[in-house]
C-alpha cells in the first residue's frame, strides 16, 4: 500500500484517547488508510487479537452496533483480550442510527481501554447525527483524492516538487503528467488502473453507487433522475452560481436546487467557494462559484467520457483541487466591473491570490493592480501550464510550484 500524506497526521493522535473521525468521499482511500493505521499498530507490537475492524455496509455489523453499546462491548470482549488496550475501527459510521450516542457512551465508559477510529463518506450525515454532546471527544480529519505529488508517487514517478527552478526539460515532463492528472483526477484506484477504458468504467461505477446509495439512503432523494440533471448541469457550469438560472433551465424549484447543492457538497462531490470582500458595496454580492472535488468525475459527467483536449474549465478545477487539498479556505475576488482573481487565501495578516491562466503570455493583469491597491500586503501569482519564458512580468508559477 502506498502511504498517504494524512497518515502521518493521524499517527500523532493514535495514542490519545480521543476518537479519530475521518471524513471523505467514496473510494478516496479511507479504508486503505485504516489498514495503514492497523499496520502501524502491528509494527508497535499491538497484536491483531486486539485490533478489530467493522464495515457498517455489512448488515451484520450494522445491526450489532445499532443493538446498543452493551451488546457491542460484549462482542468486543469476546473477540479481544480485555487485559490490553483494544483498537476499534468502524468504517461508514454514518449508517448508524445514532452514532453520537453510540460513540459517546464508548468514549465515556471505555476510553481507557478502547481507542476508536471511525470513518464516514458523508459529512452531512455525520454532522447531522453528531450532537453537541460529542464536543471534546474526537478529532476530525478530511481525506481527499490524491494531490499531484501523491499522484506521481502512485505512478512511481520521482520528482522533487519542492525544488524551485526546475529545468525546462523537467517542467515539460511534469506538464505531461499534470495533464493526465487534470483528465483523470485523483481517485487512488484510477491512478493505478492500466488504461482509459478501465478508468472510465471505474468512475462510472462510483457515480452509480453514489446515486444508488448516498443519494437515496443518506439524502433521502426520491427523484434520482431530477437530481442527476442538476448534477449534470453543474458539471458544465462555469462562473458564478446562479440558482435562478439553473432552476429556469431545468424547470426545477429553487429550494430543490439549493437542497441538492447542499447534499452534493456534504457528500464530497462539489465545493462552493464564496467571494472575498471587505466592502460589500464595491464588490460583487455573495453569489458563490462551484468546483468539483474530483476532476475525473467532473469530466465523465460533463462529456460522458474522458477527452484529451484540456480547456480552461478543466485546468481551473484542477488548481482548485490542489489548493483545497493543502487545507486552505478558498475564496475568489470579483468586482462589479468584472475584475476577478480566481482564488484568494487569507492567512492572519497575509493574503495570497492566484489567477489561473492555461496559457500565459506575461502580460500584466489589471485585476492584480486593482487588488494590490486595496490590499497592499497581498502576494499575487499567475498559475499556468504554458508560460512564455521571454516575458515573465508577474513571475508565474507552474501548478506544482504552489
């Protein structure tokens, strides 16, 4: 198994009594990550007898957990050595009727002898079912698809992306791999599959499972065809999210559109990015932009298959994915006059801005000038795949140099 970056963060908490909760979309590697934690425990000489794993998509284990903590702990005591600490892994915790009460009782009564590590593919369902009574009892982590560095590692391709000033030859090689990353996205299994047909089939299966299980069971959506239309139109959407326009185009009510977007966001399919502003009078209203968490999934929804021609929408979504996986809170800047910077990251007293240009000639950007007049301490960069090396006025970066 190829290690994910999140693993090192989780290991810092494996010996603490608080519950570890891992959120993430289907098939991004939550189960594999749990297996990596189990391997780590084995290396620490924790016997497999005291490590137990439950997948709540298995009805037997779901029924056991829903039967209550007393029944569950009887099973744990039967299966493990009660004299030593037990490590309990529970996958797809959102399927439990009342995960908050279940986990709280185990933590309150057994945290000295049992360590819980749980995962879920719906932050919506977990947040809805996790009550305030869980406060202080768990640490949350989000697992996303592969970032570009992990993508290269899965391909067994060795580059030092932190090294500045790579040669023209290396950047051309990285450009080739980044284009593949843009087309196919960051699902770990997709990176390992041998050909385009198998990659396409895999993502189609993810979509089918998502619509059958998460949307019907978690989102309680009855009209899947209508939901699918909303998903499809969002995949071709470029720019500000105009719910009125989408509702008019599809003949679907605004509340239904808004509910569907909330469900898509909380099941890690899309992400809304809000505008950055300090003076609402001079900058545009609070209308957000929409990005997809995975570029490959968006491309299948948008085109029905993978296409080899990369356009600006695909490139911008890939940049979103990279910045998002770094743990940044992303916003965008846009004025009433139409000046725009694609991504803004505000950290304490520093502001970083990134304008995405698939091809960049080196021309100075008027939006940069306007933004720095308002925010003098900002650090703005152009991100591009194709850079004219003779006229680099704004010191543009390749995506892997962020």
